[in-house]
């Protein structure tokens, strides 16, 4: 998978900023990421490690929810991470409740969702969250039928 240059640059810049965590000796940098960014991080971490003396230890979890391996659950259990990569609204909540240092947020990517409609087909109503959910639910169940 070819990664866009802006994404490579953003992740490497975020990791490079951590060189100043321990400039005298190698550091183990504990990073946790949600699924959306996992592949990018897996491919970029070795590149960062080659450019520094630091080792990136990657953990995975969902941005939200109460599953035992979700980021909120792991933070609630007292697990410590140097870098959290997750959805902006979830990160904002962690900053608000004091789990993440204020002013440390860096936007790495803007994620958008699109929809395509076959030429000539009626356009679905996706103007509200309930309408979009209804459309998705209908298409999912129609595919299973």
C-alpha cells in the first residue's frame, strides 16, 4: 500500500518530536493507536527507529467504548502511553478529563466519508444522522437478504 507523502510526513514528524523525550539514551516510546491509523504506524515506526536510537512499542485499541482493550479502558486501568493516536473527539475527552496533557494534540489527518450512487439511481437521503443510519442499515440488511 502506497502511503500519501503528507501522511508519511505527519507521522514521522510526530514521532521525531519524541527524540527530545530522552536525548542522551535510547527510549522505548509507548504508542497506542486505534485501527484507522494502525497500518500507517506499522509501516512508519521502523523508518523512525532507523533515524533515531528509540524503539517504538505499538499497542492497539479502539478510540471509544468499554472493551477491555479499548484505549479508554486501558487508560482507566492506569496503563501509560507516550503517544495516543485516535479519533479527535475521543482525544478531546481525554484532554478535558486530564488524562492527556493540554496543548499536546496534533492533527495527523482529516478523515472524510463519501457515498456513491449508481448513475440514474435515486439519491438517498443522508442529510441527517438518523437518515444516514437508516440508509446504511437498509443497505446492510439488503445485502444479507
